[in-house]
């Protein structure tokens, strides 16, 4: 990356939910050293990552047959009912866990959170 190249701003990435599923804050080492996902620190630096929105995602499809769902979405037309709302007490630990990962990445010097 040269000093004259533009920085890349990622409008949506799923790093936090991927890291949460991979073990939570312990997974920050994978992000720092390179990993198998679309974003890690070496890839971000090499690609000119300047910032982005880190999604905090709680799946509403728990317990569903996702392969069958994805197959339905491959059809030319489909109508899939929305899932039931997620109870706050179920979602909150996941949200807090993903936010803990984000702030751990900041504490370790991998990124800065804009407040």
C-alpha cells in the first residue's frame, strides 16, 4: 500500500459474528495474525482498509435447516416467512460478546472505534 493509494471503507463486514462463533475474545489472535476469513489484520493492511462498519449480528434462523432455506432462495421466485422475533434475553449475550470482541481488538491496538 502506498501513501497515495486511497483507503478502502467497508460498508458492512461480519468479522465480529465470525469471531464470536470462533471462540469470542480468544479469536482476536486469529484476526491479528491472519486467518481464513475475508478480513484479518494482514489482509486489511495490505488492501488499504481505512475503516468500516462492523456488524453486530444475532441470527434469527437458529434451529432452521439453512441448506433448505438457501435452496429456496435460489429459485426464480420464493416467499419465505419472516422468523419469530428474537427475545432480548437471548440476543443480549450475543450482542455483548461481539461488542467485547470489538473493544478487545481496540485495546490490543488493532483498530480504533469511532465514538
